[in-house]
C-alpha cells in the first residue's frame, strides 16, 4: 500500500472551528497526513447555532472541505451541558448520530476513534468491524479508570458494566494510542496487547511568542487559572488558598464547566476575592497570559487515574515561558520539573499560599527562561508527533493491505 493510497476515517467529538485540546491536536495531525497525500474523512458534531445554510450542510450525505482539503461530515449536537448527566445524554445522542455518517464515508484504510467522548470508541469499533478495517483507538484520558474514581455512575453494577465494556473495546482494537506513558503501562498490564504512546503537545508551526514577563504595576502576585472548571481540577484548594494571602495575591479564574456555578458560590461563601471571567480566545486569551505572573495547572489528587494524566495546558504554558504553579502529581509533575518550568505543590491550601508568598517576595523565581519552550519544541511539537502517527498508521494498514 503506497503512502498516497491511505484513506483515514477520523471520528472525533471536537474539530475545527471549535477550539479545544483535541481539536488542536487533530488540526496538526490532519495537516501532516494531508502533506503526505492521504485522504482524510472526518465525522464530528457541529455545536454552533444553525443558519439555513448550515442546516443544509448537516444532511446525511452533505460534506464540506476543511482547511487542508479533508472531507468533513457534521451532525447537529447539543450545546455543552453543565451537568455530568447532561454530558452523558449528549454523548449518547452524538454516538447515535455519528454512526450512520461514519458508514456513509465509504470503506477506509483505517478507522481512528479519539476519546474522551466514550460513545466515539463504540462507534469506531462498529464501523471498523463492518468495514473489516483496523481500528486505532486513541485514549486521551485514563478511561475506564476515571469512571471508578469519579463515581459518575451511581450504581456499582453499572460502573462494572461500563468498565468491562470500555476495556473490552480497548483489547479488541488493532492498536490503542495513549498520551501518557503511565496509562500505556496500565493498559498493557490489563491485557491490551498493542499500546503505543504519542504524547500531547502544541503546534509549533503556528507558535507566537508572548512578550517578556510583565512589568509589575502593583505589589501583588498575579495568579491565573485558565481552563475547564470541572470536578477534575479541584479548584477549591486554589480558592481557599487565595483567602490566606489576599493582601499579596490576586487570583483570576477564566473558563467554564460543570463546576463553574458551584465554585463561584464557594468563593462567595469564603468572601474570596476571585476574579471569575468567561472563556477567552485570541487577543483576550493572550492578554490573560500577559497579566499573569504564574499560571495554575490543577488535577485533584484523590483520583488515582490522575497520576498518569497530563493536562494539555502544561505544554501551552511551557511554550509561553510562564511560571507554572503545578497542583499535579505523577507524569504531569515530572514534565514541569524536568523542564524547570515552575513549582509543584500539593492541594493543601496552606502549602499553596506559602508558595505564592515566596514567589511574591522573590519575583526572580518567576523567571523560568526558555527552558520549557525549548523542551516543548523538541519533545512536544504536534507536527513532529504527527509524523509518529503517520508511521503507526502505515504499520497497521500494512498488516491489512493484502486483504484489499
């Protein structure tokens, strides 16, 4: 099978023009695949409000051409719910709508299904089975371990069923791609025979340097959290810590998510001076980063699955040469430490507050130089990682090429 003959069917819950970590990852990977002359077909939801024109584009056979010449078929999806139950319902509906459009694309060389939207992996398995083609299953998060840690399912029997179902698909996939080494090790121990790690990163072809660390116009340390406000982040620790150093620190939290309203109420109950702001993009996003002295990356430390989870935000912060306050463990903490990009602290609010006091008293500690940026360009360029995907797809389609 020649390189140009490869026909990729990508099933993903997030794709351009939506802006998200999986969108950024696959924007770069599809770019690399198209540079190789591959045909790429994408099935993904559309979230924005429909106009008459976009409604026509959502018909079963309708397709559009993406920025790199890829073919995209979309279906109408609910707006992102704020509750966990709403997310489960939305994902189930998305999976139902994704399946017929995936089958409509015709027989691919390989089916790629990228998770965390769990129904996507089941759709990928069905489509790969029907077309008798290899399935490349990408697990961005530590599923099904997160199901147990988060207790999102109330009944134990349902948790066990979900755990068994996810693990069964992982074991039947041609290859499972993880974004961390730790989760790859766990899957191998659980009987998943073909596991590869292709880490997260940032696009280095679109990289823009931020201005140097801001000139401090006041005596306070500017602390920024920018990202998802969910159950996974454990941001209560940040809010409580801010009350202990309110004279020295200003905390800004930018984003939205299922825990947004609850976190605002919690801050009010503590009389915490937190500057909550809505999600930002473009120039507004850059303005937040230029305001910040240190940026928080946080994953709660009472979920074992987060020992082998690396938030994609880490790579962005390293590339921007911003000091990181890392409320993370395991592989995520090692990346920040190895890149000399900030400080690691546990979720004890007293310890967080003490770190911020030290940083405020000695601003030189905030200067992390370009070590993190250099590390990202060498180890976490999405364009370089995309080449690894190309090699992997050629490997697994090569096994199947005699069946064409």
